[in-house]
């Protein structure tokens, strides 16, 4: 692979103008197609085969939906009298008539016609149904609703909104992400002591991001894809795009410092650092594509979309970056430093000088290892009580109308009103199905934590019925989960004894089922990628202990990351600092997503750091010195890459959307732990303790395993011989 990348680097240097023009032309082409086609993302996060999905199928078959129009629920609360006073009634009816002037409105039910008022008549709601699906309700219609609700507020009637039509839109590319890129730029500037050199990795990453992003947007028109797929793709494309260019540029500057001719140095950097980039990128891609093994469609598409963005980033790094380096000439060489940046970066270190951090870590490796393991173990402890779920309006900021509407409904109708359980019962081969259904479902009202049970509504065929159960607790309460499980336990016995199938659906039970399915899939997926990592790293490093150490380090990273996420998001610590309005369950697909992404990125740092250790060990045979050499040469670059990823991921913490916020928080903390605690501290300490045994591989296994030259050793040896 190193030989191929060396020749590819030479070709990019020779054809630099064509490569750059071709890359920009490709960006313009896919942007034209993507923007012309537009996006077609969905918000659906379902899992085929779950019990709630089966109940939904029976519900749709027995109660055919009259339409799929979007719905807005308008919630009212009065502080003066009740909603039935003449003045309040006139205000509400007049507002609903004004809403009906929108031609997109199909129907509405007022709180007076529907009887949807609280017991004290102070809180009520009206449902407005549109002709179009929720995602297609126009901004004009939304603005019309907002104007009407604002006029009611001005008259002293609190009015909030809920329903399937979203008013708090998902935003990607806000000011916080730009700040993240600016922080990355400053990190690169101090790393290279050059503003020009700092700008190149960001420039190439943005080009790769554009190509990958537009490819995903085009793909969204042909396959069903969650809207969060694009957010994950942006996160990864920016982070790995900058880091991969950083690794190649850093090696290029090292080769220049050692006296190699500029064009040769570019090809050598592509062969050495580029080999590590390709291997690391493929590891990330395999981990992301591997998400498909959990057989959850929206997770699979998120993984594939992110994998496309990483694949483009790898191609940009090994084809486009060498061409850009050739065009910039001597302007980014180590000799062309910015004096101001050099002064703030500290004195320039002589070639071969020791790295202070490497000395600290290797001087007392046992103490260092124990301290790291204690820190990681403490961070992991909250993970033991992790509760999974999907964020809803109740976890949004109180500044949003959806959250205020959620709170009003809970206040007026009880906590369980925001998470009703829809019971679907079907009697097979029965002469009197409705009486049998009534008998079979009578137990529900006597269960703990049941606030109310609606009357039975028979289906048109008469063979089925639906019942709405309101729990006493909210949708995220563990007692609601226990209630769902209790109903299902009784349902199994009823099906056997009375031949009545009792199923549960509704958003609450769907979220419970998705969380359980993802919890079951996590250990299998983690085992798969840990096994994959062991085999790949054994081939790369020709060692048994190094891969074992690497995967154990990854498991520490994963545990500490998920523990921190539980501590902040679920337990509510530091919530104000990170802008988390309300403690709640951890996003149900976050653990499996973080497992795949952190695995790939952790192996990135492992390869970049340890490959340099192995390269030095093969030349000197000194195990301790090779560890220090790896930290001296690759440590600063890995540290810079880690800080860049943290800056990019952390910028998403300040997004309004709770799902994006939790993804940014998990990935930023995960990189912090993996890059600085595990790879830069624990790994060198363990390698020092292992000594030469770290590189032991039985001869019979050495003969079987294919040789993957990620250090570019074959190319460098050839260059030395030719010199």
C-alpha cells in the first residue's frame, strides 16, 4: 500500500493543477445536482419486528387511517376564571376561525366541541389538522398559526403549540460550528507556526465536506434517511478531514526538515502518513458500515451516510492534499515560520530532543497506569445505571413553545397524558369479539400506576378494539416502562387462555421497544468491532499484546464516555454548563453510535502513535526509547488532532436540538478521554512496562498474517538505498 500511495503522491504532484481543478469541478457538479434535487430526509426512527410495530400494523389494518395530514395542538391556559367564561370562549373561537382561513387547514376541533378541557376548566386544547403531511406544512401556514397564538398571548391568554408539525427546526451549520472551525484553525496555526499552513487542512476538509454532504443529500432522494444522518456526517467529515490533512502535512514538514527535496517529501508523506490515514479511515468506515449488523434501518443509514463522508475525506487526503502541498511550494516549509506564532508557541526544539511528556510517562509507568485506570473506572461508574429513551418536548428548553405546551398538558391532564399507551386488542374466531375483548382487557384498570382507561372503541370489522391508557407517570419514568412490561406479561397469558391478542403501541411503547432493541444490540456490536480491531492491529503491528492493550483501552474509553454522558444528561450534573434544560434518559441510539465512531477514531490515534513507536523499534531494538520516540514525533500531532476533534464536536453541544447536543457532548468527551488519557498517557506507560515483549509474535503466526506496511517502511528503505 505504501508503494501505491508513494506513486499516487508523485502523480498528484505532477498533475497538481488538474487534480485541484478536478476536485473543485466535482464539488460544483455534486453541489449543483444536490441543491437542484433538494433534501428528502425523514424524522422516522422505527425498528421493524418490535411488539409496538406489530401492534401498529394491526391498528392500521383494523382502523384504516383517514389521512396522514400534519396536526398542530394549540394549548390554552387562563389565569382569570375558566376557559368557559364568555370572554375566553369568544377569544378562542375567534382565533380558531382565523386559523381556518388558511386553505391548507383541513379541519379543527375546539376544546368546547371535543370536551378537551382539564377538570378545573383552566387548561384546554384544540387540534388543527392540515391537508398535507407534517413535514410538508408550509412556513406560511406555521407563521399564520404563530401570529394567531401571539395575538392571544397579548390578550392575556397563555397559548402554546404541540403536535406533529415542528416549530423548533433542526439546524446544522450555525455560528457555534463556525467557532469550532476557528478554534481548529488556531490550534493548527500554533502547531505549524504558520497561518497559511493552518488554513490548508481546513480548506481541504471543507472541500471534502462539501462533496460528501452533497452526495448524501442526493442519496436522500432515493433512500429513506433520518435527518440526523446529515448532522453526524458533518461532524465526522470536518473532524477527520482536518485531522487526516494534518497528519500528512505534519509528516511532509518533517521530511523537509530532514533535508528531502520538496516533491519527494510530499510523496514520502503520502506513503508514510498517508498509509496510516488510509488504514485509519478504512477502520472508521468499517465501524460505521458495521452498524448495519444491528439490523435497525435508521441506524444503518446513519452509519452509511457517515461512512461516505469519511471515505471522501480519505480520498481528499491522499489525492487532493499532495496537489495542494505542491502548489504552495516553500511557503509552508518549517523554515517559513510566523514570528508571532513562534514566540507564543515557545522555543523551537532541536531535532532529536526529548519530549517532556514522554519522559514523565515512561519514568514511572506503573504509577501512571494505575492513576489512568482509576480515573477511567470512576468515570465509568454512572454507566451502570444508564436509562435509554428518545428526547421529546418535555426535555426541550422552556424557551420553546413545545416545552411550555408539554408542561401545560401535564399540569391540566396529568403526567401520563404526554405518553398515552394505545392498547390494540383483537379476538380471533369469536362469535362475540367485543365482549371477549372487554373481559380480556378488564385487568388493565387495576394495574399500578394507571391513571385512567378510556372506553373501548370497536373497529369497523368488529373483530378488534382500541383502548387508551393514561399512566400516572410521564413517558420517561421507569414506572411507565414497568407498566408496559406488566401489560405485556398479562397479554401473553390472555392470548393462550382466551385467544385474544392484546398489543401496545403509541410513542411511549415504541420508544421503549427501540431502546430495548438497541440495548440488546450494543454488546454484539461492541464484540464484533473489538474482534475486528484485534485482528487488524495484529496484522499492522505484528504483535499480540499491542492489539490486546489497544482494545482494552478502547473499552475504557467507551465506558468512561457513556458514564460521563449518564452523569450529565441523565443525572443532571453540569446541565446548565452544557445547556441541557432538563435531566432525562440518554438518547437510545447514542451508545451504539458512539461505540462505532469512537472505535474508529481511537484506532486512528493508536495507529498514528504506535506505528511510529514500531518504526523506531525496528531500527533500534530499544523498546523504552521507541516509546519516547513515538511520543516525540507523533505525540504533538496526535494532541493537535485530538484538540481539533474536540473543538469540532464540542461546537455541536450548543445546538438547540437535544439529540445533536448529546451526540456532540459524547463525542467531544470521548475524544478527550481517548486521545489524552488513554493513547497519550496509558498506552505509552503500558508499552514501557511491556518492553520488548510488546512486539512478540510467534513465528508461525508471523508467517500466516499478511504484511501491512502502514509506516511506509518499504518506501523509506528504498529512498535511503537510492540516496
